[in-house]
C-alpha cells in the first residue's frame, strides 16, 4: 500500500486482502478519527454506502430474485452474517476478520469447558461462537 493510505494507517499486516468497500470504510474511520469535517467524512461515508449498494446489486440473486444486503464472512471463530453499512463492525470484519478481540482475551480468563455462558445481545452474536468454543459445546 502507498504510504499514507488507509491500509497503512489501519496498521494491516502485509498480504491482507482489502475489498474496495473495505478500503472506503477505512477512509471513513480515519476521517472520523482525525476529526475531519462533517462534510468531508459525510462524502466518504456516502462513497462507502454507494460501493456497498453497487456490490450488493452485482451479487447473486437469492430467494424470489432478491439480492441480500448482509454479508456472510468466515471470521476468526467461524462464520458471521453482518450488515456492511455498520461501518465500525464491517471494517473490523472485512479487514481484520475479528471484532472485540480484546474482550475475548479477557473472557478467556473466566470461561472454561463446561461453563454456562449467557450472552445478552451486546453485539450481533460475534462473541457467541467464540464462547461456545471456550465452553466446548458438543
């Protein structure tokens, strides 16, 4: 990636694949993080939304000819279905393949095989599969 590109600023490891929409989502986050103007960040967000829309329209047809907006992606703990318009979650999934990994690092100290865990809907189920693996659900 070119110096100063979103890929560099997001500190992605070499060889990570970045989709066009993922790149645009990264630009939105960088703009927000750098306290860019409302107009500048809004234009970047609009380009990201248009990319996701166009990408969705080019995807395969589903039930009754509808195209799905949500994305199914393999991530660190299994598969997850997520909304690509959720720029914070989507960028983490698209670029890093994980979400809330620091929370998981902490939870590994408290969840053991055979435990019962109740995840009360804090995220969109991104931690549920990881918790199930920790308790070794059969």
